[in-house]
C-alpha cells in the first residue's frame, strides 16, 4: 500500500473518495484487526496513512517522531514513512477547528460537553481549549479520569452550551440511534458530530429541528484529509480546494427525496431526475409492492392502513441509508415523523406542491381514489409537507421543468 486509511471497520468511510479528489496518488482503505496492527506498523509497508477508530492512540508507540501538537493531544491520525522512519501528526485538530468554524458555532466562554474518550475526543478537547471554552466536560459510559457519566450530564449539566460527539453512536449501519436526548438541554446553542455517514445523524437532526446550529463530520473529514495530503506530498494546496471538495462530495452523497400528495408527480419527476443526474431511482410504494407481493390496495383491504404504514416505515428506514439516490415517497410518508427524520439523514427533501385542482384521483390509491378523498388528504397533510421539506417546489407545470427546478435548487 502506498497511501491509504487504516482502521478496524471502514465500511462507512468516504476517505478514498475524498483523497481521489485531492491528488493523483493511489489511496486505499485497509481494515486491520486489533491483533494485526503491530505487525502492520512494524512492516512499514506504506508511504503515508491516515488512522481512524480505534487506532489513533495505539499507533503511537510504533512512531519514531511525533509532531509536538499530536504529542500534546495524545492522538495521531496521519503517519508518513520517510526513509524507514515513521512520523506522526494530528490533522484532526485542523479538521475539527475547521468544522466548528464552518458550522458557525462559537466556543469562547462556553460550557462544552465532549462525548467519547478516544483520539477524536482528545482532539476535540484540545480544539475547545484553543478556542477559549470556559468549561469542558468529558462524558463517558465509565466514570474515570475526571469523566462524568451520561446521567450526570443530564442531571447536573443541563446548562451545556455546545455538545461535541466523538463516539461512533449513530454511525452507519446503526444510524437510527442517538447518544443523547437534546430536549433536556435548554441552553444549547450548538451541536457538532464527528460522524459523517450518515451526513446528518439523529443527533444533528434533533438539533436542527430545534433551530440549533448543528453539523455532521463531513467538513472535518475533508479538511483533515486535505491537510494530511499536504503532509504526504510535502506541498501546500490553494485555500479554495477544501470547500470545492466538500461541496463535490456532499452533492455526490446526498439523496434527492421527493414528498407530496398522491398524483403530484413524484414518480414521474423522479424518473426524469434519475436520468438527468445519472442516479438510481427508488420508489418506496413500488418497494412495498415488490417485497409484499401484493398491491397497495390489496394491503389496505386485507390488513388495514396501520399495517401498510408499518411496511412503509420499514422501507423508508432501509432506503434512508442510500447515498446519491433519488427517492420518491408515498403521499402519507410524512404522517410519521420518524420517516422524515430518517429521510433527512442523507437527503434533501423537496415538497412537490401541486395545486389541489390538478390532483387526479385514481383507483390504485386507497386514500385518494375520489375527489373528496384527495381534498381531505390535502387539508390533513399540507402543513406536514411544509414542515418536513427543506425546499418547496411549485409543481403545477411540466414534469421536465419541475425536474430542472429541483436540480437547480439541489446544486445551489
């Protein structure tokens, strides 16, 4: 291996895509079991590597020279082999500081809680101290080395200003969990999550729903990768490269999600978007039919709406883990807030707002097979669509024009 990233599990990693955009050098992901790490480091069969969970501290005894800042933090995420000598650096500091700035969150004079105890947690503490935080509390499942437990955080520190999550809780493939219930923190002004897959964890979604500044870890990943590449290549890149790569990866990974009334054109517009954007189209109603072997009207007739909604939520949970897809949902997907939260993790949600007079009832829609039923659903759901979407799209026109509007907004 010339250049790459090592870690115990790398199925979630975007590092290869990021480095492929930075420079013309080979970069690969290499999963290493804990009992194989020592042999790998002793072999020194690489020019430069990034190090991720759980090896940012464990590689340090193998290094000949450790950069002063990395040594003071107590964690290394970048190692370079120079003529057989291993040099260790911490580019996560630059990445974390850049992420906090990008999110528009101020730490000066604030009370900070850092979730986790590993190398990224140590880096977050160093960054918070550097940025002038007034108090910094480390939160762990074990009470040791001055750390506090999660129940103590709830009970004694509900006045926390900023929360930084450095644990893997909420990371793909277990993306439907959150390390904290944010409703108990009334003074919260910012949330940072080092997890970048999904793009928005449930922790970040909670914060955004409450109007709190929050951001996932993608910008940190790109920033530390750019800095690591500069160390690998012994060069300095233009400042604009970081933002350019971040936007490129974000657009590539983010799903286009369509919500709206039955007969608003979600599937038709979705097909056009998939073709124009060279993406796959996933229609949740079609998935329900395919996996059930029964039509939607038959599911309603045999099992009732409650069972249909259960199947719908399961399919939405599954497709929410996709990246770079177009997802068309059923008209009632917004009735369950969990569906909206799941779709928001990797997606930008567009509401196709088609006028009631243009919504045509059809027999294959159990809750929209008459004009009266359509009108009732419209009145029940319109506010839910507005609350759920990131962008409202007027959808009275031609499907091609609607698709072009969505593409323009998405890349904006």
